[in-house]
C-alpha cells in the first residue's frame, strides 16, 4: 500500500483486507496443530494456500477502475 499511494483505488481495495487476516490466522493455527500432528503441517498449508488460488474479486474490480 505504501508503494501505490498514488493509486487510491488500489489502496482502498487492500485496506482492511479480510483474506489476509484469515490467512494469517489459519497459518498460525496450522503451525500450532503441527506440533501435535506433523502431517497436518503440509495438509493445512496446502489448504490455506488454496485460498489464494481463487481469484481475488476485490482486487480485480479495483484494477478495472484504474
């Protein structure tokens, strides 16, 4: 966001981004659970990364307005 201050549409789209917060919380949970179930570390990381494979509609809409 600091690098793109000149593009207010993009900054507004990234501000208070729930997808990033969900990802952070999920990775922390995967990290903690993997101490007890080691295989879950790989499985959980893969599942969390699938969130980012899906298109990010909020960014796509903002990019169209630029």
